[in-house]
C-alpha cells in the first residue's frame, strides 16, 4: 500500500508541471475547458484539425470527470452522514476518503493522458512553445505561492 502511494506521488510529481499549462492563472478565475484549450491553441499555434481533435478529447474527459465528481458528491454525503452519528465509524470515513482520492486521481490521469496524446501530435515548434508555456505557468504559480 505504501509503495503504491509513493508510486502515485512520484507520477504526479513528474507530470504536474505539464498540468500547470492547463490550469487557470494563479489568483484568476477558472476558465472552461473549451476556453482554456482555445487560449492554448492560439498560444502554441494549433491547426484547426489539432484544436478540434483536442477539444473532442477534452470534452470526453470533462464528461467523465463530471460523472466522477457526482460519485464523489455521494461519497462526501456518506461522510457527512457518518459524522452526524454519535459514534462515527472512522474506518468507513477513511474508506470513503480513499475512494474520493482514487476518483480524483483517475481524473488527473485522464487529463495527463490527453496532454501526452496531444503532445505526440505537435510539431517540434509547437512542442517548444508548449514547454515554454508550461515553464512560464509554473514560474507564475511559484511567484503567486510566495505572496
């Protein structure tokens, strides 16, 4: 169990910088997946075909994420219900929390898989622009976190 947790944390640590390019600016309001992709498409110069393909994939991932968030809402409701008891069962609560974390991790993996698939289809120039965008986003996040 500990090894599995360490593996997951390692994968997240390695892949996290890629995710920064696809997150809203620090302190800014979140953008919809479509608007975020439109912005990224413009910044790295995606062709219309690349953009449409990526938008279709993003839409699918977001639909799956929506279903997972609904599951998590049900699990949070179970946690709240358990906590309202005079003697809450911590094992049940921990189990629900673990399932919520597994579900969220599943969403993150799907998003990373989509980014990896997109990156495979980019031209060298587009890859360089995406890498720079991710680097810039990560630096901006660090600056924002220090404030």
